[in-house]
């Protein structure tokens, strides 16, 4: 029986991927093999010894201490693309919110009605204070062309916008999905200098934190409109507040409100609604649960942010899964220890990602606990699991 702890509400269709006869799933599991999470803050979470994997039902993993997970041999999964359509739709809404004075206008109508005014008598006179420009013909800068950025860039071309995109890690898949009308530049400054609207779609990590700072904003056009549906920490809040006050930034629409931002002019904030649609909650939950299950039952790793993608069809009698450092002689040590116990390797695969690597060995004979214990003691080995077919 596998034990799965949920740290957020996970869509039932996702949980149904984990059959009741093999999985106990609740928010109270004390010795979980796996965790299913959305945005719950795990940065100070103490990992139980039992924990082997964390599946993030969503894209951003800045709420998970990735380095600590890697050192503890815990695989962290996410669900790239599963909520991209929901975020794309909200990003389009955010662009419109940043241009047209929709939120302020709506607030004004509500206030009139609350004051007992017959709103039909005031709208035509009142509307002139809420004039805002159109998107068509303007230039949109898209920073980050992953699953979401590509969709936002493509739909913006359909709205008649000129689109310039930047992504230093542009994947072949993203490049192939991108409209030919999107101009891709290797120079982020070109985006900053030419865009009337800028939308950010990059993960928040140590390289991107605070990337929209005073220096970046200084390169932008006067009156630029910023959209941030990605993560609050990508923007240096003090810098954006100063720019809003001076008018350098005409409007900032964000899914990540703070009290300081709410006191600044021309901020429209939403309560992190990007992926909050039934469709994307279902998609993310299904994908996360399937990834977790495939890892726990088969040792396969798909869509991990800290370990390489490794899949191996079953062969042989047992499967040894080893998470280890990406250093010389580890493979020889693993096969050597198995050989010493007369265990024959039926099939083997090994891949690395940065400082870490993962090896799956299918064996023709059963692997004893003693051999697994010996493997776990090898210098550089972080986690050993033996699975039986
Ligand atoms: C994500 O990172 O996938 C989105 O920001 C959605 O986060 P959520 O699952 O907490 O809504």
C-alpha cells in the first residue's frame, strides 16, 4: 500500500488515478511515500524518511525546496502545459485589464449603485473618465516562451498585436508551436525597448528572481504596461511601485497582490487565479497523480524538475532504482555490487541532469535487502529502491 499525502485540495479526477486497493490518500498521512501539492509552502517542510516523490499539480515549483529534495533523493514532478490554456486566457484578460479601464469602470458602477444613484442616468456622462487604448497594432513583449508564453504570443498575433518574444532556453517543441508572426530575439533588451506591453512567463528561481528591476524598467518605453501572471518575486516590487508612481509604468496587472502594491497607483490584482479553472485543475491533478504513480510503481521519471527523464519497459525479475550524484564510477559500483551477489543485469538505463543522475537496473534474479543496503552506502548514492514486478 502506498501512502499519499495531499497538502492542497487536489481535483477528485486526479485522485481517482490512484486505485483504492493500492493507495491510501489523505491530508493526514504521517509516513507518505508521495505528496501531491499545489501552491502550499513547503520551503521549511521536514521530509519524512518515507518520502520518495513530490508531485506539484501545476507548473511553478518555487514553493518546494528543490535542492533539499535532490539531496534527500526525493523526485519533484510538475505538470508542464497542463494549465497553460487557463493561464493564457487570464493573460489575455490581464492585457485588456492593463489597457482598458475595466476594473476601475466596474468599481465605479458598483459604487454608484451602492450610493443609491440610478446608474442609467450617469453611465454615459461618467464613462469618459475610463477611456483606454486598444491592443491592436501595439507591440507585445513575451518574456519566456514555454507552454504558456507560446500560447500567449500566438493568440496576441490574432488580436492584431506585433509580438516579440525572448527565451534563452527555447525548446524545439516551443519553437515549432510558435506562430511565424512572432519575432524571437536572443536579446531581452530588444523586448524591453520595443514593447508597449510586456508579459512575463518564466519560472521563479535564483536566476530569475527580481529580474524586472529598476535597470530593466529603465530600458522600457515610457508608459509601458506590465502583466505578471507568473510569480510575484520575478518583479522587484519597490522598483515597479516607483515606476508606477512616476508614470514610467502605466499599469501593472498581477496575479500576486501584496499590500504595498495595492497602495500604488494603476495596479490591478487578482488572487492567483491563473490556473483556477475546473479544466486545468483536473488536467494538472491527473498528470501529477499519473507521474507519481509511474514513479512509485515503475521507477519511471517523467516531467521532473530535479532529475532526468528516464523510462524503461520492465524486464527481468526485479528493478533497482538508484538516485545518485553525477560522478564517475557510480555505474560500475552499482553493477559491481549486483555482480558480487551473482545478480545478472537484464537491462539498464542511466541519465543525468546537472549534478544528479538516475539509474534503473532490471535484474534476472531477486535483489536482497543486504545488497540494497550495500548500494545505499556507496559514496554519491542518495536513494535506492528495489521494485518487484
Ligand atoms: C502554476 O504554477 O501552475 C500556477 O501558478 C497555478 O498555481 P496553483 O495550482 O496554486 O493555482
